[in-house]
C-alpha cells in the first residue's frame, strides 16, 4: 500500500478494505490470547480506517480496542475509549448501546458497580429504538443477549456470582428474532464458574455435561482459559462433590484432546 502502483482514485477504498482486514485479524488474535499482536493489529487497523475516512469501521475497531483493554484488566483505558466515542460522536442508538456496554464494563472493572448498572440499563433502553438506516452493517450482533452476557461477566469478574447467574442464563437463551453469535460459549463458561462458586452443584453438573457435548465446537482460547480457571478452582475446593469433580475432570480432558482424533 505504501509503494504500490494503483490508481489514486481507489486509494481510500484500498485503505478501508485493509482496515477491515486488520480489524478481523486483530479480533481473531485477541480471541486466541495473542495479545501483543492483537494490540498492534488494532492500532494498524485504526490508522488505516482514519486514513480512509471510513468512520463505520473505525467505530468497530474502537469497540474492539476497548473490549481488549478490559480483558487485559486495563479498565480505565476501556472506559476512556468508550467515553471518547460517546462524547465525541453522533451515534445511532444501536452503536451507542455497545459503547455504553464498554463504559459499563470499564466502570465495573474500576469498582463503580452502581455506575456500571446504570450504563447497562442505558444500553438496554437504547436498543428499544430498534434498527435505524444509519446503523453500520457490523452492528447486527448488538442485542439484549449480548448486553446480558457482558453484564453477567462484569458481575462474575467482581465475584458477585449469585447476581451474575440471571444475566448469564438470559445471555444463553434465544431472544425472539435475535441471531446467535458464534462465541456465546464464553457466557456458558462464566455461568459454570458462577454455579460452582455458589454451590449450585446440580446446575453446574448439567451445564458441564452440555459443554462436554459441544467442546469440539469451541474455537475461542478465551473461553478455554475461563473454563480451565473454573475447573481448577472447583477441583481445589474441598466442598466440591465427587460427582461434579468427575464431570469437570472429563471436561478438562475433552478440552485437551485432539478434536480431529477419530
């Protein structure tokens, strides 16, 4: 792109396409727990999006960067990115909703759980405005399920396990008309940790069995990390029943096996 012999009139289109490719690569690296590379690709994607003037893909990249910051425990950074977009842009309600979620996660990570709850509620209310012509094409996945999953994850991360259960359960239930995204297994991993933490043994055992049945479909390293953490904590706890331990051991073995073994 820096030295290519292309027609100048296509330059912005080429930059925009490259920005989108870098965005996809950055998200994939983030989900694979390749965080240094993900951060570099996100920064490259943002640079290219700004060069091209493609505000739609720029917003998606900023959303991804905020989410990545939160995953790494950089909650003030997540909050700063979210608020810079909210305060500096005219957003459609649907796009504002996902940045309100990022604001909520940043607030929760920084210890302001009351403020986080307000931001999550604000995000839900914005979805009530429905779909707008100005919504970017990538915003199809912003739904009540998505917000509930993030709300539940914020509570799980804050060790408010009982409170997180209802949101994570809702995140796993199909909302009428909603389309599932491919990484909802991360909500199942967090829900398993919540069940185990509040001694809901029957629920934990049933959920663990369902995860075992679909473990070959898990392509997210982040989900695997969460599952292994939940399993390790439960196995170290003296109070975990033997039957639950057996199922968790089976789940751990299934995650470690080669999915292409016949």
